[in-house]
C-alpha cells in the first residue's frame, strides 16, 4: 500500500499528465495551497504523523503555486579568480543556499511572483533529512517559501559549485560537485 505522500504525487502527475518525478509545477487557480493540498490528500487512507511530515503554516491567501522537488540539496557556491586543479585554492566568495530543480523553481517563482503586486504563496514539497535537510527547510522559510516536507532518515545531499573567473575572463568556468542522494525507504514514501 502506498502512503498518502506517494498517492499525492501520483495524483499530481495524473492531473497534469506529467511523466517525470523530478520537478512538477501546479498552478492552483483560485484556491489556497492548503485547500488544494487537503483536497488532493483526501485520497489517502490514513492521516500522516508528525514523524512523516512537516507542513509550514499558510497565510491562506487565494491562489498559489505548488512545486514538487523530490531531490533538494544544500548548496555551497564558491567563486575563484584562477582555480588550479591539484593545488590549494582560496575562494574569493562563498554563498550558501538551496539547490535542486524543484527548489530552484520555487525560489524563482517566489521572487517573480512577489514582484507582481498581490502576494502569491509558493509551496515546495520535498523529502529532507538530517542537518542538511533542516538547513534547507530554514533557508526556504527565510525566503517565504511554504513547505510540505517528508522526513527521511537519510541525510539530504550536498552540492558544491565552483565558479572560476580566469584572470581577465568575463565568462566563468563552472564545475559542479554533487554528493550521492540518500535512499528514501518504502516506509517513508
């Protein structure tokens, strides 16, 4: 038997005929995110426990956007002026944040939609675990992004982005270092 979260994701995929589970955007015209969430979750057979799920408090504004991003990451971006492989390199700048296709879509939507006048709630759904999962939740909350988070025992992955502006170069060379994603158990789904 699938859990309510898996049923919700399958229902969302069916609603928009979406075949990939990487990122799914659903525009919720005229409904609050909480109302839509409650309607979709009505397909579940049991209520989730707090050990399985955390859900941000909504301001219950009409409309909104729900973003499903199942593989978030704690992301560090390091800027270099001349990165040398095999040597000691000192970054000129460090930016810590959140990565992952769905989370990046949620961040972009929150920024874009906040410029349009009437505030619109953006909600990210995700699986998170460990200290990196907690950091992701805090970062998204600081950006005003609501969250529906399935909690996992596996620690959420980390990524490091190296941006190298070679001497005098205007276009940087970008290198991504991505740790493996933890396994989400059947019990957690």
